[in-house]
């Protein structure tokens, strides 16, 4: 799936320890989709995908290839939007 919009915010990198050892890191960006009622969308870059932001700046118009992922916890589902490719338009 592909999302297009303007980069309006780059959030700080988060990191921690994996349960089985090793470290993880992720970073969220906020893309504002165009249209009559613009909507912000939080997109997660995980691990080495954080490097996709190299050369990307605020207010750049982007095309972001994403995967949607849902996880269940206590009978509730939580959905993440994960980026695997970013390009300027």
C-alpha cells in the first residue's frame, strides 16, 4: 500500500532491549494526507528503516510504501503503520 502526503513532524528515535536480548529502535513520522479534510497519519520506521529518512526534511512531499500490522492484547487490537520505502515526490 502507498500513502502520499507532506511530512509535518519527525518524532525522536525510541530504543530499548528485546526480550530475547539485543536492542531495537524505531522512529515515527507524521504525514499529512491531502484532500478536502487533511488528516495526519503516524508512520513507524523500525530498525534500519530509520535510515530511509536520510535526505528527507520537514514539508517534503513524500510517497511512503507501508504495511499495516495489528496485534491483539487483552481482547483489544492495536494497529501500526510500518514504512518500508520512502521517496520524495
